[in-house]
């Protein structure tokens, strides 16, 4: 199964498109996604917000040997 995300300009267009999609026999499910501010931000803005949020965090300080740490992580899967 595949999922599509479609953006339209107006509620009227969205309603018409949903009606059309629901009439197609191969369409399994049609549901609107609530429009909130997180969806309105582009990827750059979302990433920038995340970087700013994490800027004061001290991550990975306990890793003294990054190569050994990464090898240990990889070996977990074998």
C-alpha cells in the first residue's frame, strides 16, 4: 500500500478532491490531515528549530573513542 500527501489551496478544493478519491474503487482510505503550524513550516525551518532546541544540550560527552563506539553499535546487529 502507498500513502500520498496532497496539498490544495482551499477547503472547497479539498472537499472536491476527497469526494473524487472516495469514488475510486482502488482507494482504500481518505482522511484529512489537520492543518497546524508544524505542517506549514518548511524542512529548513523545522531543522533550524530542532538545532536551536538542542543547542544547549551536551550530547555524546560520554563517548571517549568514537570509532570504538560506532563499531560497538554496528556489532549489536550481527
